[in-house]
């Protein structure tokens, strides 16, 4: 896939973010059926999937440059969005290595990594052409980078990143670069164990989802990453829907009408992957966020109809937890005319290869 | 309100001495002591009485206590004393706390920094259900919150007090209640008396 970046688009203010036809068709749509409920929907993160967005370990798309710029803006206002507890330095280097190697391997026109050795103390050269960066450094020596290694590399990647330390048969959220989160606070959650940081999620605890997921993740093996999708909705294509900035974006939820819902209401999908890290034995948890307006989404007829059915049958506790309650009626009213009630194929793929012109 | 669907919300149990070989430190928020409670603690801690120190914080002058007793005026004073313990903590040592949640977590976070693991700390709630609330917007804390909605001492926003709890901060989360429609603030009710 050739990459044509859209460096000028914005995720705040005038919100000029849009998806090209190709970006719509590769969207990781999360609903295989007409109803949604929590499950331990974890599968191997292999180089294939229902759309192109699943096919590389660390996906990069047309929004790469603009997303990196938006992250830099958020960090400038609130440096606390990147936090690493002191015992996590080895995991920081593990993360930098994993990202640089995969980005260079999958996108050789954009990135390159030259290593004079694999062990700590080796001289490495990293080139990031889209962002105009060339950096020589000593792998394992944080003083040879402009900032700590985890912050350095995640400033150059799409999506949020957390690192979970594994001890006492639990996972602890001990590092994070979190600037595009679905309303959770790194400052509040940092240092929490797996059960604690999932504390507020309704219904899933009672179903035993987190016990099973934790058991599974504690056994995660090196070189066998796994993935799952999570979803919510956002008003406007805003990456920074943190609780910290909720006073700024909260009012948008009250601005949705049946007339403007198509462009304002966005489906927000997180492609979450989990990676065992080699030296630290920690788990890297990238949360890659994809945004699409329901107007764009509905250009894939199957997806527009299915979203209508999923939202119509959503348990009220989930709608409340995801913050949809206020604008759900307008969203459903916008989607309803598109849904003829026809039976839809199971699965999340678009089932078309080209979009009809608008 | 001591039980919650939200699993980050801590649960507390009646204190019982663990018969380990180390030192046992019991810190009690004295003004939460109900009549007869000290006698109950005495029975509970009898097995480790010779290795027990009791710190009574802001206790009435008449309160009797167990083992070697130290009287302290405020929770800040107790936190400083805990922080200054010269010997540090060993793996067989135990810390027992009894009092309100802000009291217990003020001391538990200090003990954690001093090297005590969570499994070495026992807590029993007593007294008011008042909460310390951490504002997700300005990151300041507001003390002695007894209502479902509280005015943030840092930024002045009206915060909805949630059950989500951070052990690191020793506080509950507060989120602006009228962010979506300014001025739409539900009735304030005393729910943590």
C-alpha cells in the first residue's frame, strides 16, 4: 500500500480530519453481528484480517503525520500524559526496539533502522522521513536520545501505548503515552493492577471477562502477539477525549442533531494489541485509535445498517458507560433510513471493494 | 457505600493480628473509636501483644491502648513519624490501620513509599464515610467530601464523586458534573455521612 499523508488535517479546532475512500474501506469495523456484548475477543495478531488495518504489526496510515502533531500539542499542554515509573527503563528500550524494527520492515520508504549490533551499547541510526528525523544513538543509553526512549519512539507512532509490568500474578499499568484515550486518566490509573484499572467497566466483571483475560495475558509469549477491538463513539474527530480535557469536549455531546449527526458523530475503534517484551518480560499494550464519521462509515452499506442495529439493541448500562446516552437518539434517527432490515452477512469485512461515489 | 460494583473500590475487614515474627504497628484514628472498640482490638491483638506498638492519633485523653503506646495529634504528624521510622520495614512486619478512608490511605501511601507491600497492610474502616476526591481536570484533591457532588478546592468545578479509587493517590475520582450542559447540576445529597 502506498502512503499519501495528509499533514494539514486537524483533530481539534476546525476538525478537518477526513477519511479517503481507501481509508474507509480498510477501517477495522468491530461488529460481526447485529448485537454487541462484551466478550474475551482476543485472537492472534497475524498479518491478515478482515481489512488492511489488521495486516501489519504497527499500522501506519494517511493520518500519521497529523496524529503525531496532535500528540505533540497535547503533550505541550499536559506533559503528564506520558508517564513511566522508574523501574521500567528496560521495558522502554524493549518498546523502542520493537517499534523501530517493525516500522522499518513494513514501511521501508518511510523509516530505516541501521544497527551495528543487537545488544545494549550498540550504535543505532534511526531515520523517520515523514517527520524529518535522523537520530544516531547508543541502544541502552538514554542520554544519547533527546528524551527517554519510550517517549521518543511513541511520539513517532500512531495510537496510545501502555506498558504493563508483570508481577504477583497480575499486570500493573506502570508506563503510558496516552493522548488519544477514550475518557480514562493515566495520572489516576498509573500503577494500578489489571482489575483496578478496569474497575469502572459495567457488566463485564460479573461475566468473569477480566479474570479470563488476565489469565490469558499472563501466559502471553514472546513473538506471539494478540489483538482485540474495542469501540466507543466521539463527537467530532477528536483524539484527545481525556477526562482531563472533558470540560472542553463535553459540550459537543449536547450539540448533536438529526441533521448534523452524519458528520459529527464518529465511531471510534481501538485496535488493541499485546506484546510480550523480551528483556523486561513486561507487556506492551498499543491502543491504535481509528476514527470515522457515521456518514463515511455508511458508505459501506453493510456497516451503516449493522451499526444501526447494534446501537438500537445496546444495553443501557453500556450506552451510559460509553457516554452515548445524550446523542444516541439523534444518531439512531440519522442511521434508521439507511437500514432496510435486510439480513447481513456475519463478519466485519465491508463485502465490497469500491465505494459508490458520493 | 462501602460496597460497590466498581472493583477498584477497596474493601475493608475487621482487623485481626497475623501471628508473624516481625513488628506489629497498629495506628488508630482515635476520634473514630466507638465505645468498646479498644477492648475488641485488645482481644484481636493479644497473640502479638509483646511485639505490638499502638499509635493513637487525635484520641480523647481517656482512650486506653495496647502494647507500647504513642500519642500523636494529627494524621500529618503520624505520616511524618511513619516516614521517619529508622529501622525501615522487614518482610514479617505488619501495619494495621483503623479509621476513615482518608486517614488510612494517607498512612498507607507513606508506608508504601517506605517499602511496605500491600499484602503487609491491613485496614478496617471506622467513623465517617467521608472521602478524599481527586479532580480529573486540575489534579488537586478536595478533603472531607460527604456529598455526591462536591466543589473542587482546586478549580471550583462541580465534581461528581465516583467510586473509582486510586491507591496511589489515596483518593476517589471526581469528574465535572455539568461539562456537557453547563449549569445542569443534579441535587447535592449527603451520601457519605
